[in-house]
């Protein structure tokens, strides 16, 4: 039986990568996790077991209860590791050195070298799998390709999809084709289609609704468009998003759903479609809701064991609002993937862009992309997810 023995640390992904990077016929048939007495680390191991059990690709892998290993005493850790190896005498054992404390990794390396067991180490920064022979000698490193499903990565982080029939998770195949085309049109023709037309319409509708004390769908505005803007409004009218009296330049948003789409929802649609069509990512999902987590993740992508999270907004904010957004994205990274997740902010408007970009840099957030630069969204996401 092929056995993988793996100490567990705070980051679960290094324990998933060797399994999903391996060919099915070479994948471990049994994974034995080793944990310290830290309750948080024990939970990571439990989440890993659940993640592997629910994923069809790894459901057949036997994952017994995690075994204890000293985190800070080298001799104790070596002794405990020897006992674990003894349980799998006669099996084809490989050791993953990546997780656990440095003491645990050192103990495992020394004992595995003594026992003639091959070892692996996931080099996150370079996207490489380092391998060592049974005497501890390094072998030629190799780039790994690990297509880990988004749901599995979330399970490993102790998070689960929320199944909401009223707001199902979206893929490119569930997006309304006309809305997808219109969102792409807005980015392609951004200066005339958005800045000179839709963006102004949105601001004017909000102002009018506020002055009248009514909702945005209950007010009518007069909007004389430019020649290029007229084509944008025609498209919106043909899609049923607005009611337009072209003769008198009178415009009204059709309903709440149309308003939600026009007032920033199109950015989510664009991000989902653009990232999917780029072909760069293993998986792209939209409107992802997570159990016991307020709000939703607008778009989530996976790429070689990493998660990318896209937050979509109509415009940036300033002051405390900008700090709040940066804090939210940093929280998303920490909760859903730790060092294996990066967040990106996609904005329809360039308003307050410089301020929010500056704050995002202070918080160490991946990227802020706005307006016509949304056409580079996929490449920007690849750049923050790819190894250095």
C-alpha cells in the first residue's frame, strides 16, 4: 500500500498538493497525518480528513485518525515518528516534510533518512515539489500541477459551500448570454459606454431617487446621451433593463433586478465570464456563499493549489470605507486560504482609485483593477497567484 505520512501545520494546502499533483496510479492510498497537541492544528487535520473524504478524486484514500507528535522536543518527536513508521512496516512509505513545526520537520527528515524513506517538500514560492531520496539527498525539483477543486480547498480551511436554491453558485454556463455580452461591451467601450453613459445614468438615478425619497426603480430621469451613449442605452432597452423614450430622452430602470445589474452587478458578470474565457484557471465560480459567513464571494478562481478571490464594486470609497474594504479582503485571504489565497478588487469606476490602491498596498492585498483595465483582469489575477 502506498502511504504518505505528513505532519500538519496551520496551512492545509501543502498537505493537499502532493495528492492532487500525483497521477491516480501513483497517488497515496493512505495518508497518515501527524499533529502537535495544539487544538487549532488538530482542527486543521480534521478539516483535511473531511476535505479528502468529500472529494470524488480522493474519496478512496484511507485517512485514519491523526497521530500525536511532539512539536518542540526533538528527541521525543523522533521517537514518536519511528513508532508511526513501524505501523506501516512493509508498505511503500513517503514522507511530506512541509507541514508542522521546524522541530517536527527536522525530526521527520532525520528519521526518514535513517529508515531509507523518500521525502517531498512543497516549495510554495517557486511552485515546485522538492524530492529527497531515502538517504536524504536532494533530487531534481519539479514543477507541480495540482488541480484542487475550490470546494475541497474550502473544506480544508474548515469552510463549506452554502446551498442556496434562490442564489445558486454561478458558472459561465449559468450567466445570461446577453448580459455577459453587454458587460464585455462596457469594458471594451469603457470611455463612451460607461464613463459618458451608464456611469452618469447611475449617478443621476441615485440623485433623483434621493431627492424624491423613492427607490431607484420608481423614478424617471431625463438623459440626453451622446451618439455613442445612445447605442449603449439602446442595448439596455433591448435587453429590458431600462424603459426609454428616445424621442424625449426619458429613462427609467425596469425593475430591481435590472438596477442591481446596472449598478455594479455587471462587474461581477464580467469578472466571471472574462476569467472563465481566459482559460488560465482550473475553475471559476461566482456568487459563492459560505456557511456561517456573512455576504458572498463575488468570484473565486483556483489555480494550481491557490485560490483567487475577486471583490466587485461599482466604485472605490475613501477614508474609513476604503480601509473597511481592504480589511475585508485581507480577512477573505486569511480565512479561505491563508498564504495560498490572494484577493483582488475590481471596480467599475476610477473614483477614489488612488486612495484605495494605496490602502490596499498597505494591507498587502493582491491588486486593484478598475474601468477599462478590467480587460486585463485575468492576467492580473494570474500574476498574484503565480509563484515568483
